[in-house]
């Protein structure tokens, strides 16, 4: 590669970032972790498994509308899944890649 100090390194780096769609998806996934309230919801879901919205709000110290708003974004992004049992809706993580990101970013306590 003309002008490069280390053409091999430039080629390796360029190949790693060549798939712009993949980079966009990864950036969107990481952005889900970037807001503290949303991150709290994700960490709580990882620890609790399927949990009702009102219980999730209590656990996170957030008001239910804020939790519902976070869950709406997470549902649209495909990382949580709701299940209904009568009037109760429980949410659970359904994205293994995101769970691995959480494990690295916020190690489980307990």
C-alpha cells in the first residue's frame, strides 16, 4: 500500500473494517448499553431472568414509565422478549451476544 509504514498492518486493519453494515449493527448494539437506565434494566434482566415490568422498576429504582420506555427500545432492537401471563407481562433477554457484552462490561455480582 503506497505511503504506508507497514502495508501488511494497513491491509489487516482495512479488512477488519470493510463490512460497514456489520460495524453499524455492532455500534447499534453497543449504543444499547450507553444509557445508564437502559444498562440497569439489562443488567437486572440478566440477573433475574423473566421479570414483570413493575418488579423490574422496583429492582432498578426507576419509575415504571421509564422502564417501559427502555423495554420498548430493547424490544424493537430484538434483545428482549415479552411473555404474557394474563395481565402480567414479563421480559427476558433473548440475545446471547448482548449477554456476553454485558458479562464483559458489568460482571455479575453475587
